C-alpha cells in the first residue's frame, strides 16, 4: 500500500471526468485509512499496558488530566 499517490498537476488530470477523479480521491483516502489500521494492528509490542494496569482507568486518568483546570 505504500507509494500510491496521484499527481493532480499531471497533464490531462483535469480532463478526466469529475466522477472518476472523485473516485480516485476517495479510493486514496480509503487506502490511507487501511494503511493506518494495518500499522496499528501489526505493529510490534509498542504501547502495551503493563499486565497490572486497567486500560479503561488509564484512559480516564488521561482524560481527567487533559481536561482538569
């Protein structure tokens, strides 16, 4: 999935039907979202919680810290 891109300044890009250009743009956004999910799913052991930490409590603590005055 790496490397797909579109050159919107390429000769003839604006001559393509608007519906096709829209489809290309949407497909590239979808591809980007899939690549992000793929990295999140298959990344190696980063950001794992310690065995004794409650994930929900950790998130609540982060929210509390972020929004407290």
